[in-house]
C-alpha cells in the first residue's frame, strides 16, 4: 500500500492523516471547507487530553473550565466542580491546529469536494471538483452529511439529532447545562476565548422548535442575540439496533468520526471519538499484522473493544436519562437534586464529565460504593430503574 486518501479534513480526518503521514504513507486529504466553525462546544475531556497530551500542551487559544452548572425544571441549579478541567477551543482553531499538524507530518491537503469514489481492482478512483485522483485505501471522514452513499454509516431519521446554536459575543467562566421538558437533549453554554458557544441538541423535534427553545433560554438568561452568529448541523445519534449493524468499514475503506456514527448518544460528544477512531484506523492500516482484505474487520474489532460497545450501551440509557421519570419527577430533576445532596453521586457525574466512567460499569460502581444510608438507598433504587442490565445489550 502506497497511497491513502482521507476524505474529509475535520478532527477525525486530520488526525488520521497526521498518523498515516508520520508512518511514511503518501497521504492525500480532500476537504471542501477545511477548518470551519461549528455550534458545538468544542470541549475536550480529560480522557482526550490524557490520551493525546498535545491537545492541552500547545499554544492554540483555549479555555480551561473547572465548574459546570446543571439545571432542570423544578429542580433548580446544581453547581458542580470538575475533577479535571474541560479544555474548550473554538472549533475553527482546533481544526486548524490538527490540519497544520497533518501538513507538517507530510500529508498533502487539497481544498476540494470529493464527488464520487469508485472501487477498482487494486484501489480507488476519486472524482473531485479539481479532477481525478487514485488511492490504494480510503479513510472516510466526511462527517454526518456524507454524500458518498457506498461508504460510511447508513442512517435512518431516528439515528440523528439536530445541533444548532449561536456564536455569541459574551464571556463567562463556567459551563451551563440546561435540561428541558420532554426533550431528548439539552441546552449548553460553553465559554470560549472571546465568545460563548450557546446551543441546543435534541432528537424527535424539528430544528425550528429547537431554535425557539434556545432563543427563549437566551432571552431569559440575558444572552444577547444581537451580533450573534447562527450555526446548525446534524449529528449522529444512533439507536441501539443501529449500533449493532453500524457500517464502519468495508472493502478498502474505514469510516471515522461522525461518518462512522461515532458520537456519544447521551452527551453528544464527538471530538474524542473522532480522534480516537482516526488514530485506531491509522494503526490498523500501518500494521503488518493483518492482510489488506482483513483490515476492515480488524478495525471493527478494535473500535468495538475500545469504545463502541460502551456507546451502544449509552444508547440504551439515553431515553431513560432525558425522558424517564422517578418518584413523581423527571430523571434530570432527580439527577440535579442528587448532585447537590450526595458526594458519591457528584463524584460519579464528575467522572462522566471527565470521560473516565464507562456507561457499562455504572451499576458495578454504584453497588460497590453506596453505603446504605436512607438517601443512598433511594438513589440506588433510582439508578437500578435508570440503568438496564448488560444482558440487554
């Protein structure tokens, strides 16, 4: 194998391209936008920068956030310190940094759109707006709106959510998370350098309705819409059954990041999984352990073991977390109340924010740590109703 084409220059594609180029492979990156802004918070968890320290050890502008406020109707607000800071970039700045690293490693970056990919006997023929290119293997990093129908995840309408928001010229030092009635999603306010990322993500509701909810929240919390720039896009949010048949690789290609549906179905976090999948895909390609025809299955196996099984379990939790009820109140309201009243529950939530608490191990941790006080007996009952057994997966 001599040439790898990376279709997309977002975080997943840029990081995969850097890894491949550093290993000596001729690496071609095609992207029609390259770095661009998105409404998503741009936050990187402790898990991300512990795995890839350069994400915090660099000169790119960023904010380190140490507190978050979580709020739910009829439950008020819980202020929670973060055990490890969340590192927040502008998505434009983060993507620019990753593309620069890929280019420095030797990747060739071309600003163009890939219109079609055709499988040939020994590789791929790529038709772009600038002409034709050939490659031995393709890394599909085209994002959620993948127009190349023969590669990448196959979505149904129920496997996506809208994410939309504003780039608002304001400042604050903490994160706000607001749960809303009857919404499988939430509002976020992330502080960035010189502005706020204020947005909403949700399933089962129109973009127009979500935008109305968000703007009402901004007015209520005195976040000005004047001079705020609007952004919107679609995010993968796979249902449980879709994880089991997720098309992440095939003959001569692997999908990474959003193009593989690799997004946390509860938090909507995609950055870590974008970079991790790009890293793992490049490892499989570089390795001589598997012949070319076995690389797709090797990639499926490695991401299933590394994180995909946990995301599938998270998909089973999502509706219970956002739409469930317990003791005459909503699950989000009870979560906010438990954060205020139980140090153990607050510690668990801190680890979820840090990315160090797998969904599949929640029950084991609870059974190990709860000490039998009346309050924790109630909380234990709450979490047993919330978290399905792993036999269900």
